[in-house]
C-alpha cells in the first residue's frame, strides 16, 4: 500500500514546476530559493572535498608536518555568519509566503466553493449558485476564490500541484484555501492523505475556465436533471428511484436527494467516472453498476446483482443526464 502512495505522489511531481495560480507561483519561488541554495551548497562541498584531496596530498619526499591552524576568527565568523544569514533569509521568505498564500479568512467572507471529501470521491458545492456536483471541479480564472474544505468521514488531503498548497479535509473542522487561478486549463491532483482502500483512486480534476465559460457551465448545472427522453430511459429512471440507487445519490429535480454517494444530476457531462478511474461511457458505467466491488474494491456501493436489462436501462437513463 505504501508503494502506491509513494508512486502516486511521484506522479504528481511532474506538475510542480508549472504553477498556474498566484499561490502556486509564490510557493514555486520559495521552492526555487531552497533548491538553488541546496544545489549550490552541494556543489561547493563536493568541489572542496575533491580540491583539498588533490591540492593538499602528501608529496614524495616531503615528510614535514603540515602547519596547524588552531583558531581562526575569520573562519568562525564565516561558518556562523553565512548559515545565520541564509536561515534568516529563508525564514523571512517562508513566513511571508505563508502569509501571502493563506491569509486569515475574514469572519463575514462566505466560501465560493465547498469541497467535501468522502471515501472515495469529492463533493463540490457552489453555495451561491445552489449547484452541487462531484469529482470534476470547475473554477473560474482570475477570481479571488475562497474554498472551504470539509470531510464527511476521515481525513483527506487536497493537492493540485499546479494550483498551490495542500490542504487537509478534517471531519468537523473546516479548513480554507485561497485560490487565484491564472490560466484556463485542466489541472490534475489527488488525495494526499491515506484514507482507506481506494485512496489511490481519489483523483482530483480541476477545470479552470474563463468567467464566461464558467458561468455557462454553472447555469447549465443549476438546472434540474433532464426528464428521461425515451422509454428505455423512463424505465431506467423508475428503476433508479425504486432500487436503492435513490437512497444514496442525488438527482436534482427528482425524489433522489441523498449525498451518501456522488451527485448524478449532470453525470453525462463529466469526462471521467469514479474519481478518475475510468472514462465516462455507457460501457464503463455498465461495468461499474454491474460489479462495483470488482471495479473499485471497498467502495461504499455494494453489488446489487441486478439483471442485465435493468442495469442497461439505468445506464441509458444516466448517460442522458447532460
Ligand atoms: Cu481521500 Cu486519500
């Protein structure tokens, strides 16, 4: 299990050098100071070791004892002074970056987005627009966003390297993350706190959009779900409500209102299923609903052993929910 966590974080490191938010840029700058200071120190030490070995080795026929320097004020001052100055510089840079990246949240400031970690998916709530979605996090570019981080069960950790720092999602203790995204794009992240069997499949997908595109998306997602378009979808919708699906999932505009599992109001408009485990397609959704425990062992959705026709009808209904 540890190797999975290790590899997962390794895979995210490729994004660290591509900051796409104000916060990530500041962190990247401090990171570079540390990186180059450490690299310089390493080069200096390696150089001195090699140089001294060659320059001061005993020459043939030279049996004189080398001169011993017992005490040197200059050297002492250098050895203490340089590290103290370096430490002071790094301390100042670190603290001022922390303050710039995570300033205190004013008491009257409401969050723009509420992210709730669940085993093993992300609930995404836009309180001002009354929109709830899951796993694909749409965010506007160029806004000073405040994200509230919550957990429904155990500790999770939000990390999208291109967008800045990590933030823990702790049960009963909301945390906050400020975010100013600079450029539109798709940013990958993952849960970075071990949270159970499917921790490795708790990917984050942030889709950063221009304000216009984002508002369009928001308006589309504020709408109630489309009513079933044909007879098969109608059968699927009825099955969805009568089988246990409706007791865990929410489809806005229907009797299904639970948030135990992901919101499915506009599931057909998402790119991936199961927090990044597979592409969103009828075929994959069929596989998932038929045998959830084979696809994502330990997930809280049980095997319902429904007959093929029922699953097909439900999939057909869900894949129309754009
Ligand atoms: Cu959620 Cu790891």
